């Protein structure tokens, strides 16, 4: 699970970001301002920084530096629903495919056995 934090100094003071799993971040600014968001790019992070009071002309550069510091496994990868199901169950896609084929074969045999000729 991704964990880590980084701090960059902006004109309003130090901005601290704590990275969490699946693109969640906690961004804290001076004066107690903080936001929890799912952030998938440095552009989205710049939007969060602007909401916290970082001037628009520096939000992009501060966000780029903070984004570069994030752990590699903090991001949300794009996966299909099949892959998401596979990873959440701990099984490989091949195992799930073979299980689905077995279910279809067994259902076909049952239907064949109970259908009158």
C-alpha cells in the first residue's frame, strides 16, 4: 500500500501532501486548510492547491514538484472490470477463465442430461 508524504514551499507557506492508495491524497496548507481528494494528475493537484489558496501562477509548478515525489504505487491504474475482479479475489485471469469455462461445460452437461429426447 502506498504511503508517503512530501512538502513544497509556496508563497502561502509549506504545502504538505500525504499520498495514500488508489490516488487518494491529503493536502495540507498553512492555517489548517486541508483537502482529501482523489488526484490522478499534476493538473488535478494544481486545482486542489488553488482551492487551498496557492496563487494560480505558481500552483502548477508546486503541483508538478509534489506529483514527482509521489510513490509509484500510489496511482490508480486503469483496469477492466474483469482484471479488477481478478485482483480483488487473488486469482489470475487464467484461473477465472478456466472456472467460467468449467461452469459452462457443467451447465451444458446438466441441460443435456435432463432434456428428454
